[in-house]
C-alpha cells in the first residue's frame, strides 16, 4: 500500500508559491479578492474608488454636470409638438431683440447689469440667455461625435488587431491616410462642401474622427489576443465575433474611455473654431464659437473707442471652463484606470 502511494505521488508536479484559492476567487476583468476585507474588487470598481479620491477630477465633473444641466433646462424642449422639458432658466429667448419690444431702453453692447448679468450683444440680445442655450449646441455635438467615433473606432480597431495579416495591413493604411491630413482641415472641407448646420458639424467631425480610436484599440487588441483566456475561448470553439466582443473588446475599453473623455473638449474647440470662422451654425444661433464670430469686429477699436469685453469674454470663458474640466476628468480617469497605478501588487493585493 505504501509503495503504491509513493508511486502515485512520484508522477505529480508540485508548484510552490502558487495560491490556488486566490485564483478560484478571481473574477473576470482582473478582479482579485482583498485579503483584509474578503471582498472581491474589480478593475472598474477599484478605478472608480480611486477616481472619487481625485478631488480635482470630481470638481471638474461637477462643473461639467452643472453646465450640461444648465444647457438642458435653459429653454423648454419640444419633441414632435410635445413639451418634454417645460423649465426655462434663461430669462429671454436667445433670438429675442430686447429693444424691439421687451425693453426699449436697451442699446447694443450694453454692459452687464442686474437685469442683464452678462450684458447685451451687438444685436440687442441677452448674452446670459444665449450662453445658456448655446451650451446645447457645443456640448451635445461634442458628446455625440465622441460617442459615434469611439464606437466605430472600437469595432474597427478590434477587427484589425484580431485578424492581423493583410486585413490589418489594409485597415491601418486607411488610418494612415486619414492621419496624413489635420483633422480640423478635413472637417473644414466637409463643412465647406455640405454647408453649415448642426448635423453637418456632427458628420464633419465624425467622418474621420474615429481613426485615433481605431489605432489605439488595434494596439491593445494585439496584446490582449495573446492572453490565455482568449486562446482558451478559441480552443473551445468560440466564434470570432464572440471572442472579439466578449473577451477582447471589453478589456480594451480603459484606454478608449480615457481618450474619449479627452477628445470631447477637442471636438468642442473644433466646433467653436469653425463657428468663429463663420463655417459653423447659422450666424443667428447661440453656439459659443458663432457668438465669438459675431463680435470679433469689436476687438479692434479706433482712438477713444471702447471694447465691449463682455461680448467675447463670457463665450470664451465658457469654452475654456468646459474644455479644461473635460481635460481634468480625462486625467482623473487615466490615473484611475492606469494599470501601473491600479494594478495588482505582490500577492494580488491592491
């Protein structure tokens, strides 16, 4: 009996320094059990906890949320004749010319006052109301464009990196061709061809804006597809679509989210730049860049002239505050999801 037991043990391999219990406790997406609390903490939850400790990022998030809510509740919203948002934070309609009926005492470029806290623009319209409503254009275009481009870039990069070979070569050459031209120049050309307008701007920044996401995701997929769980899924007969979208794409999301959060501000600046050049929305619209374009002639005054600073400072400050806040949020997300910062240390501990 003893000889047989010795013979059985002789054929086994013993691995030291390997805790099988910790591996059994592990969940997908690099989740590990914290020995101190016994709680399984995932990458996303661990990153969210670290993000909450970043005061600058949380402050910036509060600023963005406040600006988004102010834009949403600026004026009532109707959808197919049905009022879905009845509130109005803006005291006046952004297209209302005040001296034609509301207040005959108003003059163009009146300075800020208690009744008009941000002053009046060159057409006699309330700047505060226009600034609130203008956030709808700038912010919504930024979020819509990033949502579309990031989604397409995720799919494009995942397919390119997963299949490799000639497929990857062809798809990356397309990306290289797009990168040969500045993004703002491509957007300008599209707007010049199609004309200005809300959805024209969305198309202008979305048509080629996915290239950066595609290249980033492709690089992540090239690393992820060599992991054991991907090879195991292939060995078990999983289809390529299932492997890409269930096992590879979710693990390539962290760097994509970081880039997307940073690019929202870039899109807002691009939209404002086209509006400042007169190639954005209609000149009467309240988009922030278009508001700057309407008052740029006031920046140069003759002897004794007075510059109405409020007509340019407030729209420019709105662009600056939003873009700066989005950059701070992006930096906070980058720190929270960084593998070296939030990765598992020795023994699997945080």
